[in-house]
């Protein structure tokens, strides 16, 4: 009698375990520790990925907002499981040593669509024949963009500590522009809001930006502003293997075709801890298939700039995107579920 009861108990446990293994929720019972970049233009696609993981059954903790250097250390150590904001090759310098023994890049949030470069208002570019940063050595060009009368053209650049701050400073040095251009390193969003106001008042503007970003949605390249060349593409040490991608063809709103950007075209990818990815094939597959049109991110970033930047706003933006792309979304989820079978 005892043996029969023991056998029934074992069978019951096996059946119960099979019942709990819901193929629609392969992540059930797994807690995920995401990280998120500190710039809010990345929050939209981060929210979408979190929603995808939740639909797969994962319990997703509140994301840690981490600066670049700290994230790459944290994911290699396993303190966080992933983030969706790796700009490659721009972030390569953070991934030295044995990093790739512990973490890897998965999928493409945006492939070769993350661009960086310099823009000026189209009217000023046309009138002053500006096609390159080198033109800012000309007195009449400096005078047009000198906002405070110090004899230098004012460039809206990057705040201290950002990777692009270092890159812009390097450009001004190697192109011999330090005595002609002054980089403004205030809070970027506030500086660009001031630029937008200046443009609307008919004043010339000169700024650095990246995509995806609200700036190129609000100030449209080819209509309001134009991308300009650097004098020569001179890559940093960690960009040398990608020098070809610094020249971009058929870029909307560029003053020349092709255009020398001065920055390598960048992929935005998910970086995840390998142990986490290997143990969670559904999550790994979702990272691999998830991708967002650059225009959709730019559009959402414009909503941020218009004041819709609360956590609730961003969650709503993500829900609306999913509702408008239901077939694509369900396809990604099904791919992830198949990977867990």
C-alpha cells in the first residue's frame, strides 16, 4: 500500500510539473534584473523589451539607470542581466579584458542607424556656403554663430562625462578648430531647446546630435538644418576598424553625397550576461529578433521633448506602439517561445 501511494505521489508531482510548464510563459519563475541607460531617448525601446519579457512570463525588476562604464562592469559581474543601449562600436572601449567571456551582444535594436554628426541651419549653410567644419575658420562664419561675442562660433556639444564630449574635443583639436569653435557643454536637452527657439526666431544654429533623437524630428535635415562634413575622417583607436562607416551615402539633408561624418555609424544592440542568456533561451531569442524602425524612435523622442516624458507617458507610448504593430509583436513572442521548447 505504501509503495502504491509513493508511486501515485511521484506521478502526481510529475504531472503537476508538466502542468506548470506553460509553453506560453517560458520565463515563469525567473526574475530578470535589467539596466537602463541614463539618457531618456533610450527609455522607449527599453520599455518595449521589458514588456516583451513580461509577456513571456518573466518577473522583471525595476531597471537600474546606469552610466556606461558602470553598466559594462555590472553586466559582466552578473549584477544586472542586460541593457538594450549598447552603441557599437562607440562603446567598445568599455569592453576590455575578459568582458566577452561573461557577456555578449544580441540582435539589433537599430542596425547602422545610430548616426552622430554636426548640423547647421540650412539658411545659414546656403548663404555662407558652409559644407564642412573647416568653414568655421572663416571670420564671417564665426561671426554668424558667435552668440556671446567672444570671437568663437558656439557649438551645442555634449555635457561633461558623455563619450561624445571627448569625441568633440578630439575633433576640435585634430582639425585645428579650438580657437575658432567653442563647445557649449550645458545640459543637452536645455541647450537644444534654446537652439530650437533661436531657429524659430530666424537665428543661425550649430549643433552636434545623434540618432535616434528628437532633434532630427523637430529640426528636419534638408528642410530646417543640414548635416555638414568633417575635414577628414580621422578615427580614434577604437574606431579604426570602422573607418569606412564614417562616410555615409544618401543621407537625407547632407550637404554632400557622400558625407564625412567624423563618427562611425553605430548599431544599437542588447548586451546581456552570457549565463543569463544561456539559461533563458526565450529571453535571448527575444533580444535577437527585437528591432525598431529609427523613425519610430525619433517620433517617440519628439513626444518626450514635447513634455510627455513621465514614466506613465513612456509606458503608454510603448503600449500604443505594440497595439499598432500587433502582428510583428506576436511574431517576436512566438519566436521566443519556440526557442524555449
